[in-house]
C-alpha cells in the first residue's frame, strides 16, 4: 500500500505547476479600459512583464486543400490579388484573371457555401474568349487590382452596398449586389501613392469611418500607406505605416482587416518580398516571398512579427516570385476554426488558391514550456463579471490565474492558490477560483492578471 501511495504522489507532482518560477513584477505600463472586449496576444498591449519561460509565439496556419484552381481560359497563371468575403451564408471570391495571350485582364467572381469548395457562376455580363458564359464581373478600369468589400456603413445607400477601390490612382466603384459595378465618381479618390499592388479599403464600424491601406515606396522599399474618409470619396492625406524598430522589408501586399471578434485590433498579412533571392535559377523572374503577420490598434503604428507567418514549404513551385500572397479576408469555417487563403504556383499553369486554417483567435499566444513561466498584465478596468479564456495545454501542462490590484498585490479570494488548475484545450473556458469568488465586485476597478503557465498556450482573454 505504501508503494502505491508513493506512486500516486509522484504522479501528482508530475502534473503540478512549477513553484520556483521567477515572479513577475509591475514595470510601469498605464491603466487601460478593456470593457468587455476580447483581447488577443498578437501584440504586447496587455503584457507588463514576463518571467521564466514565458514568451509570445506565432502560430502559422495549417495548409488544407486547394480551394480553387485558376484554370479557366480568362484566368491563368498570373491570377492573383484575391479578396475573400464572407457574406450572409456564402463566401464570395474575387480575383484578377490574366488569361491566355491576347485576352484582357479581367475581374473574376466565384462563390462558396462553406468557404472550402468554390464554383464559378455564369454571370453573362462580358464577352471574353468568345463567350459570355463566364464569371467575369468587371472589365472596366482597374481590373489589374480590383479590391471590393461589403460596406458595413448603415448610411450606405442600397445601390452602393458593395464598394471597391481599383487602378492607380485609385478609383471608387459601387454595386448593389457585388456583381454589377459602376464608377462612383469620374476622378480618382486617392492619388498620393504608387498603387501597383492590391490596394484595399473597408468601413471600420468601431471607429465610424472608412479606412484604406495601399502601396507606396519609401526609399525604394515597398511599404504601406493609410488614410481615412467619412464618405469614401474624400480622403485624408496619406500617412506612412510605422513599424517601430522592425527592419525595412518589402511589403508587397497587406491584406489588412479589423478582426471581427476583436475589431479594436487590425490584423494584417503582408506578403514579404525578397527581390534578389533566387531558389530556381531556371525560373525567368527573380524574387522569393512569404507571408507575415502584423497588428495595430490605430492603423498607423504596427507590431510586426519578424518570423514568417506563412512559409513556402516543400513545394518547389512556391519557391519562385510572388507566391504565398495571403488573400484579403478571413472566414470562420467552424466555431473552432478560421480559414485564410493564399496564392500558390504563381506564373505556372497550375496557379491556384490554397486554404489554410488556424484555431479561432489562434494567430499568436503567450506560451511557456515545461519549465514554466508567468506573465503579468498592465492594470486594466473591465465591465465583465466573468473571465473566459482560449487556451491549450499538454496532458501534463496547466495554467493558473491570479487577480491583483494595480500596485501588484494579490486580491483576497483571487490569489493563485485559489485558482483552478486548468488543463485541456478549449476555445472558451470560464476561469474559476475556489471557493467561488465574485468578479462583479471588481467591475470598473483597476486590476492586473498574473498568469502562470506550464507547457501551455494562452491565445485570448475576455471579461464579460
């Protein structure tokens, strides 16, 4: 019996969180109000200190099936600048078609019920390659880089429910159905930029204005500018996006969006272009590409991960120029999964769009390995009476939570010893302290979270 008891005690010790982790300390970040918003760890906005093995890590997408092959006669090997738009029970797909020699560049349209399999409707709008039985939805100015969006502005007229920027300088277009398009005004609406890329805009519902992100060059480096508008026609003077201490790199596209589950955070998926690198000396064009992840709270100042979010991988046809271009748009293909899409085999006859997935909110996390680590948030106020977390641990891993006051002192009833020992893998778990503690008593009061992790990832938190 004594031997069995010893084995049991050893098993408990194997899964218990480390007690010798260096403790985090307040570092001086100011208090912020997070209300009931979801907060991700794509940036260090909430983090005041980390200790032990704690660090932020990037989570690349998992490649899935080829979602769409650009193999119609009017599409072809140079099809790109893809927009993926969730829209009331379907997913719309827009892209540039560059067909066989002699055919014009066109804007094409496809759609899907699930974001996984896409089909081409026969729109019958334009004659291309001798037929109107095609999926071409625009052949006017700007087919090279037509970038549409569904306007979330409640004041938008029904005839302008869908809008787009295209060309360069950028012209404004509108549509009642996302299929039939016309120019809104004769003159370009944004003129200060290079625009030789996918240039995009959308209505930022949280901030109540339109925002645009587009290509320009700074000292010969491809980068991004931004501007804003109340009516989509009159725009502020463009500002350069600021990447802090990140080294200058060619950002070919940007694929910027306000993350739907946390719209206070802009997420951007630029294609990083290295114009002088060559992997296949037989390929006619120089350059290699991969995908990055950036985030911003204001659209101007960006936190850019230096590591690739999306690598070319084992396929040699992705180790040529202008591949791995992440499409503009994210699609929730299940409660646990977000899909994103990217171009592969650019300039080959097999040019195509691949789908990839990440867990919901799972772009990045705070992680600690088996040695354990801690994070301490900056002071914040919230309006929530429950704390819900998105997390993952190993079978032996764990996470514990402690609430502290603004000065860093543990709050009675919410200390680490009373936290549940959380292990598992859940998109939404309500954190418990034992005996049951009432978070309602802390609404509106400055507090901090101290979080201890062991072989675990924490993707997001929310008080609501």
